[in-house]
């Protein structure tokens, strides 16, 4: 049995830049976590491709995050174009459905961190026109918009304008890397569904990148979704397919019909995956594990596909 997969976060665009952050690998087939060949074994596929930037890139590579942002963007656009019979850019949920019906995968462009365009809310409209449909405010640093899970610090006035502008344009707001303070600041002002694209349960794995039960419930109340993350560090000790199921079942105690749970594997953005999860094709093995834990097929297909599609429908016009 195969299920279509809609995954809310990967860093494949960044990983394809290679060691020197300059070379471009291929989306068709590579040694990373995601390529189209392995995704082709799934029963359908939609993937949010993040353009990841942080001011730390200056120190890491002596390259401006603006330059890296442009290279990631060019990589996504070029790889979609080179493989256009297999994958198409999706601006709306309708585009994802249309691609699916044609047997094609969908790529949704998203932002992880805002250093790549100088934290400027006025540039969001340009990013929207290019095709970005989900934005985060920061990665792991405190910046002019908000504090992060590693630094603390709330939402700034500029951050508030950023959230309002993103939601006005029709972009999903992603809270995965935010500090708790900034998370709750956004909950006070949000006018639509909020997404934690790649975060697990802090009750089961106590790291600041994961969500407390109150945070999970607050996201449910907005009509948003949470994407299950395969990074072993955020799954917990002995991270394997059963422990990732534990996170799912814990969220389902608060959301019995699993209407607010989705996938956000963090593939190509983490150095150690959950055991038994080797790459995008492993979503099939994970589905079998979830079914074996007593979750029904209808519920599984909501988690794997419909919930992410629904939140995109509600946010992205
Ligand atoms: Zn991340």
C-alpha cells in the first residue's frame, strides 16, 4: 500500500550546493536524503523546499547569506526546470492536486531564516511573486524580527509587520525555530493558521526546538499543522520508527482525529536521521509502522497528505 507524502520542510536546496556552497548537485539522483528517483517510489509527493540562510554563513564560508540565498533559489528553479516532467512548482493547493493527477511531484518554495534578504518585510511581496509560500522569521539566531529557540527573545515590531504582511499576501507562517516567547507573541496576533513545519513533542524529547503540549494545542486552535521531524536529536533517545510514532500518538492524545499533524522530516538538514528512516522513500516503511501501531488508513492519509494540503489551501490564495 502506498500513500502520497506532503513534507513541510527539507534543506535539499542547501545540501545540493555542496561542500563549497557553490557546486550544484542533481535533484534527479543524489546521495542525499531526497531525490526524485526515491520519491518516485511513493504514492505521490509534494515537498516544501526551504531556502535556508543565517548570518553565521559569513563566518562558516565567508560568503554572504544573500549570495547563498540566491544560489539556493537558482538551484530549486533550475532543478525543477530540468525535471519538469517529474516535478512542478506549486503556488496553491490546487497546483499540488493538479500535479498529483498528472503523476507529477510538487515543489513548494519556503524560507528558513531571513538573513538572505535583510529581514525586510517590504521584500515579502517580491518573494511571494517568485513563489515562496511559507516563511519563518529566524533560524537559530536573534535577529531584527524575532528571538530563536537558542537565544530567547520575543517578536519585535518589525517582526509583527513581517507576520502581518506574510499573512496578507497568502504565505504560511512557520514557527519551528522561534523562541517560546516569540511563538506566543505570534499567537496573539495571527489572523490565520500557524505552522510548525518541523518540530516534535517536547514532552517526549525535551529540546527547545520541540513544542510543549500548550504550544501544540495553540497551533491546533489556529487551524494549523505540525510536521513530524526525523532528526534523531529531536526524536529522543534510541530514535527509531517506533519513537517517532510515539510523538505522533502523543499529539493524537490532544488531536484525536489527527487533523493538525503532518510531516516535516528535516531531510538534508540534519546529520542523523531516526533509525530505519534513510531518506524520503522511508515514508513507506514509516506508514507501515504507524498502521501497526493502530492508526487507521484514513487518519494516516490525513497526516501524510490532506492536512498539509488543507493548510496550504487556507493560507495561500
Ligand atoms: Zn530547521
